[in-house]
């Protein structure tokens, strides 16, 4: 491939991630959009940490065509996951450097972006990036959510199953709408869950789970210690009764010790 110089951008083809713009100061979102993005990214990072590889991010430029550079079209998805790649820091996602496009993309709708996300952007993911799965979700209108999987080069709509899930075949996880409190905001959030419905926890939730498990273990150990103490007291009481009866029948301390296997000092203690 011959090199073409773009004087205005001061880059050469093909550009690397270090040469490509990684911010434009234009991608503004509401606090809830930002929090929803963080919730998806943070939980996916925790899920990927259990695997040997994989990468997730959001609101990051995804480069798939040199036309983007010519047109200064640098916008990227709100959230994406890529499987089978090293988990390391990146300035942006450059398909020709990484060797593949994202496996899953989620766009968070807003009044100003919904039409573009549902139409033009969907076609970009379908026809140019060939993203296997594409989802959208409106943080302020949770009923506006949908998922698509690529089949025969065309997105086919995913059906919400009986458990109210959109199942990701790529991740073997499910997207669910969860009503709860995240960072002080109580609303309906989009979250990843296992196919059995168990939410992928946030770091804070995971820490609470571990703390609860530790507390439960400590409580079980306390209960076992109490039970052992009670059993020891019962045995002590039974021995005391046996020793007293034997002594009341005229046996000497030495005779009781021989019959019970107790020391004479133990017998004296039990008779007192």
C-alpha cells in the first residue's frame, strides 16, 4: 500500500492508535448516561477478570476505515466488548491494529441520538464493522431497549425471553433491566447477568458479598463453638452425676478413678 500524507492531521497511513485522535471534547452525556456506561463497563471488567483475556470500554473511538480519518468521523460506541484479545490499556480501538472489531456493542439512547443510533449507526455496525451483536437502551425510558445478532450479514432482532432477558450468544450472558440503587440513583439500569439470572456484581457489591460471606463464616464458627461448649458442659454434668453416685455407694476415690479412667484430682473436683 502506498503511503498518503495527511498534512492537516500530520499522520501517515496506516495510522497507529498513538497517531489517531482519542478525544474531541464533544461527546457530552447526562450523569445517568455516564453512570449507566460505568455500570456496564465495571461489571464487564470484573467478569472478564475471571478469564484469561478480553477487553471492554466505552465512549472510546473505534476506527475501522481510513475514510473516518478523511471525514473526521471519530465517534465510537457507548459500550463495547471484545473477546480473545489482551486486556491492556488503549487510547482507542483500531481494528487494523487489533485484528478484529468488537463482539458486542451497546448504545445508550438520548433524545438527540436515538434516531441515528437506531438507523445509521446500526447500519455501520452491521455493514462496516460487522459487530456480531448490537443493543440499544434508553436510560430514561427503560422500555426502549432492543438487541440484534448478525445473521447472513443482516441484523436479526433478538426476542426478549420469558425471564425478561436479551441473551448474548457471544458472551453467554444476559442483559436485564434491574431496578435498584447505583451510586445513589434509584432507577432501572441495564445490567449483565448469568443465564440463571444472577447479576454480575459491581466491585462494591462484590466487596459486600465477600464481607457478608466472612460474617456468615464467623457466625457459623461461633455457633459451632457454642455447640461444642454445650456438649462439653453436658458431658461434664453427666460425669459429675456418675462420680457422685459411685462415691455415694461407698466407693473410694481410687476405685472410681480406676473404673472411670479419670484422675483422682478430677474426681475430687467433680464431687465438690
